[in-house]
């Protein structure tokens, strides 16, 4: 277990402040004596406003409607248990890593989601743990992305393989060969995020995945989808497209600070069956943290 995965998330409440305020209507529900239809509908609107998703919010309300044991004063505890179960059902939130060998992390997501920044911060975290890190700059046709990644790699103390305007799969192949010969612990693979032409994106990501499978079949630890928390339900649509393109194993949620849509974490877990493993809550190198379900749900409901 990496040290930064076990750090207490002291600023999580601040990061989720806006989402917690959106869920503040739950406090009004707790004052009621019974669950009237009006109260339930109002509560459903509150859950949807936090970007829990219409389907999931309706499911929770239907559970309350169909029972007679839970009182409005107990609704927060009901939600806590339901949220934790949903996150647990999506799988482990611990980032996969294996000592004594190469670990490859395949990072995908739309342009602007915060992919490049996340890669830089993740590289920094691994370097802080003494790991030898190599970044494969796979978004080769977007010069600004490559330059930004180059800057992040220097800040993080990681190395980079960068070849502008060539086949991204070739960059990844070169990175794998370099990592093997020079005993790197980790490769972070950046990829394009152009959704305008889904076919081209699918072809490109599939080709990169094939290169990894052929040249380092045991090394791929995670295929991480990066989603901007502010996109809310649009993030779910992105997840569906990328899941078609490649086998996503987990999600990293960026820009959680200031977003009122933090409950999208629960919608992703429920709808896509994908665990959120990393969350970004600020601009600093240290503001990438491991996702802790218990702390997240507590911050969401306690505010």
C-alpha cells in the first residue's frame, strides 16, 4: 500500500462542500414524521440535483416507498448504507500495483478532462514513493498536450518518451522497450481524447492496447478513465463510449473541488459498475488522492 493511499483526506469536506449543500435538503426530510408522497418527490429532486442520476435516485426513493420501518429521521443512515453498498459492489478502490515488475497504467478520457494533469500528479506520487516512472506521450497529434506533459514530467521527476506526429502505438512500443531495458517500475500512457470521430478513437486505443498486450501482457494494471466532476451526467456518456473503445477498469474523477456534482461518483459506480480509485481536489501536486468510500460518503452526507 502506497503512503499517499493511506493519507487522511483532511480537505475532502471542503472539496465536497458544494455537493453536500445540494444534498442539504435531506435535513428537511429528517424533520418530517412520515414519508408522504410530497416528501419523497422532494427528496428525489434533491438526489437528482446532486447528479446521482434519475434511475438511481428513483430506485432509492422506491425502496423507501415500499417499506415501513425506516422513518424520515433515519434517512441519512439509510442513504449512507445504500451509498456504501453501491460503491462496494463496483469493486475495490485500491489502485492495482505489483512489486518487482513493470506496471502499466493506460489513461483515457476526453480532451479537457484533466488527463495530462492527472498523469503528472500520479507520476509525482509514484516518484515520492521511490518508483522509477516513465511517461509515454501517446496523444501525438496535439502539440500542446505533448508540451504540457513534458513540463509535468520534469516537475514530477519522471522520464518521458515523446515523438510528435507519429503513430501513438509506436510511442508506447518504444516506452515498453525502454522500461524493460532500463528497469522502470511504472509506465503512464497518455492517449488522445477526441470523441468527434468515435471510430478513429476506437481504432487508436485498440491499437495501443494491442501493443501493450503483445509486448508486456502481464504488466497492464489499470485502464483508467479520467472524468471531470463538473460534467456530471455527461461523464456517464463519456464512460460508455470509452468502455466500448477499451476495457476500462477504474475511474479518476478530477476537479472535484468546487463541483456541485460530486455524487456522479455514485452514478458511475451504479450505472457502469466501475470503481473510482483516484480523485483530484485542487491544483497542487499533492491534490491527487486515493478514493476512500467511507470518507467520501461521510463528507457527502455530513457536509
